[in-house]
C-alpha cells in the first residue's frame, strides 16, 4: 500500500495533477472497501465532504492555495464538527449534535483540509482500547486480533489502514502515543497550551479545559505531523533544530522504577541506541539531570486524579470547599446536562 502523504497530496492538487474531489472520492472508496472489519471511521460525512471538495476545487481555480490543499482527513470523535454527533463513547450522548466546529477543525478547514468523518474512541476517552456502546470496537489495523489502542484508536487505524494521510487525536497519558505505536504511525503530544482545545469538550458543555489534556496531530509521515502542528498552534513554532550526527546527544532509558519493561522492548531500545552511536551520536544511559522518576510519577497521578474527579458528586451531606471552579452553563442548542465527572484523556 503506497499512498501520498498529506503534503504530497496538496502538492499534486496544487500542480493540477489531481483535484480535491478526486482525492476525496478515492479516500471515501478506501474507507468503504476496507473499514467494515476495522470499524475505525464510525461517523461518516461523505456527501458534505464531496460538496466541500468541489467548492474547494472552484476556489483553487480562482487562485486559492493553502498548506493542506484538498487533503482528505478524518478526526477523533471527541472533536466537535458542526452537524455531527459528539458522544465521547457514551450511549446517553448519542443524540448530541455539535452546533459549531472545534477551533482545531476550523483551522484545518481553513488550511484546505476536507473532513470525511470521525473516528472511534473508548468511553470518556479513558482506556487503552477503542470500544464503546455507541459504535462498537475498533480493531488493530496490522493485526485485527489485537487492540487498536486508545483513546485515539480509530484515528491511528484510519491512518494505518491507508484511508487518509492525516488525523488529530488527544492525549493526557498516552491517548495519541499508544495507538500510534500499536498501529505503526506517527503521533505527537504537544506541550500543554500550544494547541487550542475549544470545541474538544464533553458532549453538550462548554467546559473549562481539563488539566493535563492536549490535542495534537497524527500522521503516516513525520513532515505531515510537523506541518499540521504549525497550522493549528496558537502561536508560531520555532523550526526543528538540525544538527550534524556527531553533535547529537541521546539519553537512553530502558527501565523505570515503577514498571518492568518487556525484554523485547529493552532490546529494541538498545538497538536504537547502538544505531545512534554508530552514526556518531553520544549515547548516555544515566544523567544527573533526571528527576526522581518515582516521585515524578506520584505527582503525575495526583494531578490526573484531580482532573478525573472534577465535578464528581460529593458524598451525601458534603458541601464544596469552594465555588471558584464551576463550569459556565451550556450555551449550545440542545445541550445535555453536565456529566457527573469530567471526561479526560487518561490513556
């Protein structure tokens, strides 16, 4: 399976070798032919995508250009897309329809992307797999007997199966990185605060963003990942630094005090370290600059538990300690009541 990257697709459309509509139709055909057993693209918006692609081709004929010119893509189900459901995998929210696009969706469309639909998640985006009572289970694109990963499992499978070249997920503790690794694609968890999360809220709410939660790009090609991050970031990002191989310094960690690492993973990391060293890099296996990893892990779990328990019901008779952290009332038409707990991207 050899298909164009996102940037290659945009370049081909820009050069007149293909069109946005032709690329959209081809991506739709791939989904319809291959997704039945995988169950990755669970919300399909094909007709609106075709109309958007045709409109884009007309704009291109008048001189329009952009980084993702005509690139077909899917996006994680948790992003609001006007006219489509956002459920976070909960049956009780299956009828919630978003009224406006998330900010990330707006920026991707402005950059020329054509959105085909939304991809599967676990309930609350809080699991290492992607299975829920609304859409069912998504399976791994490489080996369907294995997990797709979570919570951006549908996103990773849509990429790995060759449906689209670009996706967006979300992450606190691995929700982009785990499914990307499970399916052999690229995923990036950005620094907190770099990419806006407006429109990536629990269904029917305009909640304050969850502590630790970020949203970020996934792709089959590293250059696509870099370009997509630049498109959605709230401020210009410095270009990646380039060094001669002899100037590289690599810290290789093959163990952790809180977890046993599988021998096969240790062997793979050691092979990677040896490859860096052979290329002239300095490879270290310890550093005085490392924090106490066990204490760091404890601190992370404390912050995560605060995020996970936010707005949970209080014990009978208890009163809140303060009232300064109250989400504003929903303002969208048809909004559902606020959830009993904030949905966060725990995994």
